[in-house]
């Protein structure tokens, strides 16, 4: 009974971990530029189980780097990365991280951020935009403005968004959902990466398949709970038989 109960208990615990990640993916199905987490269950020997019992163990195996759909918004500060490539942003704990989220905006201090409040990195550091009447973002990430009080013929280049190419196998997702290089390095700017202005990339989460996965995990969890109850019932029945003898 010990092996039976212990294996079911470990299995239920691992399924709960899987459900947490699937729920997280589903919750971000409408988050601009979101990349879903990929995971799998594999069967391993459970430490401490009687007679080498096995159970499924949940493991994250990477990030889904397939593209989301392009959505035309017509908003000047909205940008989508065309094809492969990433936008460099400041990570929450400092340093550089990468995202496909391009719903850009200016904060109260004129700093360029995205919809998650992550500061956009340019070719010379964080991008601060002076007061202006008009602002445009070119395909190569160059930011041009019409300075406040100047005529439409006056255009000033104030910086360029850092765009990079990354090897998906060298990436991991941090707790804030940003992608970073596993070796802690900083990616070099890639002039071959371009932006599409007035558009956003949607999340690449497939809502239907993710919901199906959640239902499957929920049913598996319920099965493990039933098996644990059966093991407990069998244990009580065995104990009763022992007393009768």
C-alpha cells in the first residue's frame, strides 16, 4: 500500500505543477508578444517508493518561439518585430532581457517603455524622448521626433531601439516573463531585425489546445486523488482483517 499511496501522492503533486504552468499560459493568451512555456511529463523512479515505484515528473523543456498573429492597430507607438528578432528591455533586477512586446508608450519622465512598464533599451542605453509634437519609429528602430515648438520640417533623431537575434536554445524565461540568455551574456544588436509600425504581435498561446490540456490534467489529478482514497480504504480494510485474526 505504501508504494501505491506514495506514487499517487507524488503524481498528484507533479500534475499540480503542470496545471500551474498551463494556467499561466492560458492567463496570458491575450498578452501582447507572450511566448508560451513548453513542458512535458516523464516517468522516473520515485525516491523512497517501495520496490522502485515510478511516477510522472513534470519538467519545463523550453519556450514556444513560434510567432503570434500580427494585429494592425494604426497606433504610432505600436510596433511588431518582423520575423525573427527581439526587442531589448531592462530586466526587473537590472541587466538586459528580451521581449516581443511592442505596445510602446512614454512614462511621465519621457522614458520609452512597453505596456508592462519595462524600459526599452536603445543603442546608447535607456531611451528618453524629449518633448515633441510628433514621434515616429522607423523599421530599423530609429526614433525621430518633431521637437516641441518646431515646424514640421524640423526632424531630430533621438535614438534607436536595440533589436537583436537570439538562439532559442540559449534562452530561458525569468520570473517576470522576459527572456534572457542562459550564460548571462548580452546579445549584440542585429541590423537585420526590423519592426512593423502600427501593429502588434499577439500571444502565441493556442487557447483551445491549452484548455484541452488543462482538462486532461484536471482529470488526471482527480484520478490520483481517487487512487489515494482507494489506497487508504484498502489499508483500513487490511488493518481490520489483521485485528480479526
